[in-house]
């Protein structure tokens, strides 16, 4: 992670970031013109203290003592992020993010450009969110036995609030199911990665390990991507992140009718929140999914999982 992240910062800040100690546990770096450079570790924020030419490591120095990013700083960062060709990434910028080497995702905000009422891009980009890519190999070890069955896997839906780690669990499940082990052969997995968060493709190449039998459609809407993979790649498992509206679940039903298993995630903080969404309630009533996995995080940042069957009865 060190080189990919450090090299996107202005030259005058890089020296302070040369020491690796600040990287452990880092989740996000928030860059805002006129505001201190913020490093987020779980629920804690740290700032880069000092002025230009006299920085220290990110610390709990307090918001008021942090180095405030200038418009020139952010312009320099955008040049490094895009290799001096932001225009070449116009499609990604229009969506509000792009992925860099190492799988780290850069979220962007600023002045929206519209044409005929539709967003066509961003100008005066003055806010960045550097989301650090984390591959936690083995994090899904305890989940895997509960979703496996003799003919493959149960259709599985993972739920949690944003930022808790369901994509991390999804990624590890994809990797393990694709690779297989002594007890189960590897399976062909098709991934629809609409927001480039699962595979974190950079120039079309996944930066995350998704296993040897995985094919990825990057930057494609889920509804279109599911149909494309079914037609062209004959997946045994379809993996999708952040299923949302009725259209997404209609495409999921189509995949199930084709004999494909589905591994997906959805935003929900609890089982009741899942049931409160009509289109998701229909999935439960029709028993489309054989396993539901609730992922939670306590005040200490520790994650736990609760697994339910197709009747929403707790298994473990």
C-alpha cells in the first residue's frame, strides 16, 4: 500500500508519509481544500500536524493544528492520480470516483457539470476521499461452511450498514469459492463490479485476488452485467455488491432461473430493516435465498456475523 498512496500526494507532503507506521489500520484519507488532511482509523481521526516543510506523522494533534490543504495541493494530487490526463478518465470522474494501482478508490466531489439536466462530469474538484483497499484473506473462513451445499452453495445475501465490511467478506468468499479446496472443487464465478469495489480493476486488471476461476465485468450496471455474464461466461456463481432496487432483484431472479447461484450484498442494519423493504420482503417470502448473513461491528471495531436460513431462523 505504501508506494501507491504516498505517490499521489504533493511532493512537499511525501516526506512526512515516508515512515510506514501511520499506515496500520488506515481506512480512509479525506482531502478537502481549506481543511486539514484527515486520516481515518476506524472511529478515530488523525491529522498531519505542522506547516509546509515541517510535517510530522499523522497524529491526534487536533483539527485546528492540522495542515490545511490548498487548491494547488489538490490540483497536484489530481495530476498524479490521473498521470496528468484527467480527461482520459472522464467517464470515471462522471461517476464520482476512479481506481488507482493497488485497488485504492478515489472518491471525488466538487462542482457538478450538467447537460440537458444530466450530470456529465465534475469541475473544480475540491474534495477527495482516498479509500484504502483491504484484502483480508481468510476473513470469511467461518462463513464458508454455512453457505456450502452438496451441489455448490446456497444463494446467499449479506447485509450490513455501509462501511462495516460486507464487500471485504464478499471478496474473500469469491476468492475461496473460485479456488476450491480439498473438500470442494473450484467454481466459475462471474462478478459484476459496478463501482469497482470488489475486484478494484485498474486498466482492466483486478488489483484484488478473486481466485483463478473468476471473470469480472468492471464498471457495468448490475442489471446489464448479470445478463451479459449469463449469456457469455456461463458462471456457476454470480457475485454482485450492493443490490438495490427492483430492477436488480429482477435480474437476480433471471439468474436463478438459469440455474446460477447468487452471492450478493445489500444495505441493511438489521433483519427488520431488510423486511421493511417490499422488494426484499418478497425475496424472503419466496425463499430466493437460502442464507442471510448479518455483519455487525461493535464500538471497539470488532466485527461479528449472524447467519440465518431461508425462513430467517438463526443458524449461528
